[in-house]
C-alpha cells in the first residue's frame, strides 16, 4: 500500500488550515476573500462557531508571508495577501504539505490512545525522533494492519481496526 493511502485511512482531525487550503485550491488562481472562504466552510460539516471570519483570518495570517503583522513572520509560508481580506495560495495549483507543519491529532479517542502507545514504543528507536510526521504516521498505519496487540488496543477502546490487506 502506498504511503498516502495508508495515511488516508487514519481518522486524523482536519484543521482549519486544511479546509482553507482545499477551498482555495478550487478557486481560480488559488485566490479568495475571507468572507467567500467562510461561505464555503458553511457548506461543510465544520462547526464554525461565532467567530468564523476571525478564525479564518487568523489561520491564514499564521501562514501568510505578508500578512501585515510586522511583529510576526510566518515560519511556514503558504499564503500571500493580495488585497485587504483577499489571499492566495503561494504554490497554487500544488497543495502544500500541511501534514509536516501541524500536530498529529485523531478524531477517534481509541486512535489517540493507540497513537500515544505506539509513539512511546517507537521512541525507543533512535530513528524515530528524526523521522518526518509522514513516516511516523505511515509506520503507525502499517502497524495497525500487522500488529495484533495494537489492533486489540483499538478494540479495547471501542474502535474497529482497519481491515488487514
């Protein structure tokens, strides 16, 4: 199984950043206004809360190379401000590798437990610390398919392990 396919089967939590990037990837030139991004998010099952526009703006500015916030420079530059309230993806039409710049989080509590357990075991290997997040998730996913102890742990916490291929 390919790396992306393995990782794609994991119930990872989606972030605001992922949702915003996916919306802009569907727009001409990868550009959009904050209010149009919020409108697109309203069509999803994401809980927008009362401050959706502020959350979208803050998320974009955290990854914007020229947000106007002179105090803070984005470590990972994904967006560019092209006008007030209007942004574009810097690498459009390519999707940035968001996985490497965010925390790994799972929606399912059973998978969170299994991930924590797996990380504690994997940390004993000196290669673990220097591995990319993608490689760590790939190793986790492969182990979920082959390690009966990890599969039992998922079942204990009420989740069905992925089908063995």
